[in-house]
C-alpha cells in the first residue's frame, strides 16, 4: 500500500523554528500594521520625502520592515542571513533589490554587483539562484519600443545591443559558476523583449543543465499557452527550459493601463482562473522534468501541496534536482520551513541593498501584501498560534 504524504503547512513549531521569541513578537507587531492599507499608503508617500529631507528614519525602517523582508544592506550581511537559513535546509535566491536609476552609467555600474553575487554564490551550496530584472539594465522606453516591434534608430540599436550584452555577461557568469539566473517578469507592455532575451540565453546556456529561467506570470491569461510554446521551442532548439512560475505582481497597474488606453486587459477574469492556470502549469512542468526545471514561486498553500502530492504520487525524490519551491523572505514561513523539513528543495527570495535604495521594493511589497486577500490574516493567525504555543 502506498505510503501517505506526510506534509502539513499548519505546524507552527517547524514554521517558526528559526525565530526567537523576540523576533516572533516583532513579526506579530509588523503584520498587525502592514495589513492596514492607510498605513501603507502613508508610508509610500512619507518615506521618500523623509529620505530627501534627510530625516533620521533609516534606523526605524531597518529595524522593522527592512529586517523582516530584506537580507541586509550588503552582500556580506545577506550572506549571514543565508547562513542562518541554511541551518534549517532553506536555500537562498540572492536578489540585489536596488531598482536601477535610469542611465547607461547606472546600468553598467549595476553589472559588477551581480557578477560579485554570482561568484559569491558559487562558493556556497545554500545559494543556488540569483534573480535579475531586465529593467535593471535597460531603459523602459527602449523596451516598450522593442515590444511594439517599432524600427529602432541606429543609436537605439546600439543601446539595445548593450542591454543584450549585459544580460549575456550575467548568464555566462552563471553558466561558468553553475549558479542559476532567474529572470523576473515585467509589465506586459515590455515583456516581449524580456522573453526574447531570456529565450536566447536559455538556448545558449541551458544545453546540459538549466542555468537561465524565464518567469511566467499566471495572472496573465496568455501565459499558460506561452509556457507550452516555450517548452516546444526549447525541445526544437535542443535546450532545456527553465520555468519560474508565479501568479504575478502588477495586477492593479495592468488593469488601470488597459482601461485608460481602451484595450482588453491581459489579466485573468478572476482569481479562480489564475489559480487554475497556475496549478495546470505546475502539473505540466512536473510531467516534463526530462525537458525542463521548474521553480515554483508562490505563497499559495494549495499549489505547493498539489506539487508535493504529484511528486509523491509519481514516486519522485523530494529533492528532485529539477524542482524548487520558493517564498519571499519574511513571509509564508509555514510553507518554506515545513517543505524544507520534509526534504524538498526550497528557498527564500533574499533582497539586499542599502535601505534607501531598497525602499521602492519594500513599498511595492507592502502594497502587494495589502491587496492579497487573506494573506495578512493567515500570516498573523500562524504567528499568534505559535506565540500561544510558546506561552508568549
């Protein structure tokens, strides 16, 4: 008789084993407040002004929201956080969270930081992934023009070649040091060149093993189909597909732009439709692990449990080299640590960078969290369950 899958996301003793009593109380305070949309809106307006006026807010931010969701201000600080997570068999996705300033100098200056992160990750078994955003190396307007398939001027052609060269340099470094590169998804109206660049890098560097991953945002109604197209293209091109599956991060912005510009929204008609496509994508990837590697990036307990159940039913090793789960640092520890405890490959997205420069990332994260129905309530109830268990 088949042994039943022994996995639960309700075990708070495992979920918060890495947190001291003090850290748990701090998380309780933070999630109690981050769930208030008015407070998030106030923070989004006030924080940039405070930094501009040089008000002494850095310490407050660093000890609250930053310490919950970021690995540190430097690569060295992030490495210390990674080491702590590694003690619990949780790996790390290094994510240089500085959202690049506009300009060629800024794009060129960001490149060595990513190469340094790749070289550092190569020396550590607990850092298998690096995350990058193409908008960290390219002008948004240029990507829009490429997406619309408009003719580029000779200057723009040279500019786009520099973008491609930067992405190539990072992918080549990843291949050389055997560190996987996760290319984040972007807004739908610039996703075309992101897909093209990522597909090219996969065709070059994913011959023997998966180094480069493209990201598929399942809240866009065309992405499940695009995943199938990408898998067929990889097979035809003789390379392995890297598929990072997420639900998505720009829903409100996408719907607003579609309404303003009078075109059909690319967003799914409902959350149920997104969930259905996401779970279909998970099942599709797990059926094709000889042709791809999948990175299941989600805070959705049902999707993670589905993947674990499919793997169990197929008799796959929990730590199959082509399957990884991931959640953001500071969130859904009940998923991350229980998966790690059961022997699955699981990681935390670990953003790092100077507090001031990472603020756009943190504000966006807070805004996303307040718009995810039930997410804050779930986080809080688990934290409070564990506090009660510890008698705090």
